[in-house]
């Protein structure tokens, strides 16, 4: 008997859609840590079309990326008008009078926020201050 070495089998070629199999496994299990969700998000972004609406993307993946979804909604929900900012400046002007020149910026900021909240709740702060 000759001891001929047996030829090695040819190397396996990767499957045509091998990258889709790994992402399908990732999508089936919703990651719980923020780091895992970020990794999943980056994998999804590499597959997404550039023309896809970002709000539609987040609606589609709300359950899979729940931690990142809340952050995305906070970042993407920019007010359409500057009315709230103008109202805050107006309240600051009403609060910061010449006889209150030594008021700290932190106190002015806190009072402006309180005034804005009170106004949103339907109370009129100026009328209550005049009556009081």
C-alpha cells in the first residue's frame, strides 16, 4: 500500500447572503443594554437606504431599540416655532426689573421656568401679582 497523502478538500466559499443571516439573528433578540442596542443600530444603519425617512426608521425599530428610540425622539422633536423661547425671554424681562439687579442668573432661570410652567397651566401670574 502506498501512503499517498490525501488531498485537502477545497475551502468553503462564503454564502452569497451570509451577511443577512447574521443581522437576522441580531434582530430576533431585542438587546437590553444600551451598548448592544448601539451595535445593532450601527448594523442597521449600514443596511439602510439613505433616502429612508429617519422618523419612519425609528417607528419601525421602536421595540428593538427602545433605549435609543427615546433618545432619538427627544433629539428629533425640534419645535417648529420659536414661540416658547420668545415667551421665556418675555417672562425673564418681566421678572428682571431694575430693583432686582442683584438677582443671580440661576434664580432668574428658575423663576422664568416656574413662570412658564404656571402660564402653561392656565394661571396668569401678572394678574395674581397685582391682586396680591
